[in-house]
C-alpha cells in the first residue's frame, strides 16, 4: 500500500498524517507544498469528491493576507488560485489509489490500512 500526502512540514495535521502512516509501516510519498504545488488535475480530483470549499482553508494566514473572505469566484477560478497559492489549502490532502481525504481523517485512514 502506498499513500501520497500533500502538505507542508510545519503543519501539525500534516505531521500527524505522516506519523500515522509511518507507525503502521505504510509507504508514503510526501509532496511538500511549500516547495512544489499540487497540479490542477490533482486538485480537481479532490474537488470532485469534496467540493472546492472543502479544500480552502479560510483560516490560513495566506488566505487572510489576500483578503479573500468575501470573494465570490467560480470553482475553476478557486482551483486555479489554490494551484498558485497551495498554502491556502486545507491540509493534509491524502490519496491512496482512488481513496481521498482532506484534513485529519485518522478513522478513514485506519479503514484504508485494515483493508490493504
């Protein structure tokens, strides 16, 4: 079983996700969003399942600095903005084949590990 985790090392939820899978000896591929943004296609995959609003961290410093609290944009424009500014994403984004999660979802991950 391989898991891909999108996040930043400074984010506590991302660190918890990395620790969760490491403790269960699950091979992880970590994508540090501070170094390399997630592709638009990858973000679309998460948005199709959860909706764009679930991907936006409206409490993030980057979101607040840009003054987007009252912004009204199309889903496509939000996805483009999130691809440009990955620090506005809710983290971690976790993918295991076709299974996806946004944020800390240890219960869901436990199900993935037990079925593997």
